[in-house]
C-alpha cells in the first residue's frame, strides 16, 4: 500500500499577550521564511528552516495590541509511506489450512517530521525555534503470523 499526503498547516506564535484577550496571538508574517523542509544544523539536528535565526528575526513580527495574528500560514513537510505484505496458504486436509504471512510497515524506513506537534519550535522567543521534536512516522516494523484453521 502506498500513502502520500501534503504537509499539515501550522502557525508561528508569540509568548506573552499582545492582545486584549487572555490568549497569546500568532505572529504576523512580514517576509517569506523560505521553504519549510528538513534541514540539518551544525550539530546534525533537523530543523524546519534553512536559516532559522534569520527567519526568527526577519520573517515574522509580534502582533500589535488588538491584532490576532495570522493562523496556519505555513505548511509542514508531507507524509510518505509504503507498506507491503506477503502470504501463503496451504491446505493440510480438506478442513485444515495453514497460512503464513509476513507484513512490513514503512518499508523504506523513511522519517517524516511533524511540524504541527513540534510546538516549542513555533515560538518566536524560543531558542529552539524551528527544531523538530516529533515525527509523523514510526520506524520500520515487520510482523510474521502463522494461522491454523480447522
């Protein structure tokens, strides 16, 4: 089975209350942050932006008092997965059957990062701005099964 989707939308937010409400507002995009993807920093950690410090300082601003900010202006990386299986059924007698199956999930062992659950990564004041902290995929999993029907 082949499964492929586009990325989920997410917002950049600010801590503190720049609005008159008891809620933190989303940041206002003033310049293009570039493409959201998977980029490695000097330590090898995955990041959403090629230059997260430049994006943090130049692409967004705090909302003014009374502004609600922009919601879901960015889209995270998409999901891609391939699952497969192989099975064989043999008849022992007319009433008895034996089935052997082998199933593989995430056959390519691809890692897809989840932008929407990496909540600390969207805070403009965070030192970890843009760093992925969650994945959409699980590692490759294989399972074998043996079924005896009578």
